[in-house]
């Protein structure tokens, strides 16, 4: 199902919708159907402006990203901290270009997740990194790329468990359930994805401690041009939000089907 969602999400991206409406409007204009042309052109421009300003989607992404605070290891109760054996880093993107070193093949989200996972792993003596992520469109698994990067920057091979089978978050939870059991573990993923990821692991009776990273929206100084001009960054935010909404809808449908 998540493969279908990955295919649908780009089609629903506001830039694609807006461009399609403008192209349709231009076509109607050529065939002298002025009313339809005007309607399509107006709607296309409205979609690009609406999402270019991030109306609705920026606030939705902010709520997703702030559902859980960054993990402070020192704030974990000592009895819980002593039981933590695994820091799970969920898979994300990469491009396995053989002309580039592994450190250049890893995607931005994967890099953020790996760095946060390593930070927490080093604060939890005796823990191991679990690097998860299977095949998508690339012929090399994400876990293998991320695992290679982890080793190249000094993580001992004995402390990194590379799990290449799961292709999405649900599969990751199912595959890792045997390893993690009912003991608490640290779950590292992008902040926008954390709420859904935690729900999936908890649905399977597991005890994740959320450690969000890869925050897209940050509370910086106000007054820049980006705060009052439409921009491509705001449009790309919508794609991220739509992807999470579709994934959460599928999780809800699965929950209803089990009742």
C-alpha cells in the first residue's frame, strides 16, 4: 500500500496540480473555450499561490513535527534507561551512485537520522544501532548505504545491526518486533514522520521512545522575504504533509479492518 502512496503523492503535489490546470486552461484557450480556460487558469494560479504561501500545510507540518520533543537522554528515568539496548534508525532516501563515496550517496533525511541515532547511541553505553531500510526504486538497500556510512565514520560493526528487508514503516515494525520485543527502545526518524511511526510500533505492542530529527520548520528570526513571498519550499512542504496524511489514513483503515 505504501508503494501506491509513494506513487500517488507526487501526482497530488500542488505544483503538478497547478501546472496541469494551467496547461488545461491554455488548451481551452487555444480552442476558444474562454469560460473553461478562465476557470482552469484561475484555479491553477490559485493552487500555486495558496500552497506557495503554505496556507494550511505549514501549520499542519509544524504540528506534526512538534508532536514529540527532541529526546533528552538525561531526562529518561534511570530504570528505563538501563533497559534500553537498541537505538532504531528508520530508513529514508539515498542514491547509490557508484561514482560517489557512500557519504555523498546518503540522502538528507537519512543523514539527519543517522547523526541523531549515533548521538543517542553514544549516550547509552552498551546499546546498539539498528539501521533499517529495504529496497525501493534504488537497487541497493537504504540500510546498507547507511550502515556503510556509519562504519566509515567510526561506528564498530559489532554495534550496528543492518536490517535490509523492510520497505516501509509497517514492515520495519513487523520485522524488528522479534528483536525489540516489549522492552523500551529509542526510535529515530524525521520529525514529520514520528507521530505515525510511533503509532505503528505501538499498534504492535512495542515501546518506542521517540527521538525526532530532520526538522523542516524551525523557529528562526522573522522578517525574511520567505515569510511574505510564495516559494517552492512551501509547495514542497505540502507533498510531505500529504504523504503523512495518506499514510495515517491507511493505518486507520487497517485498524478498522481488524475490528
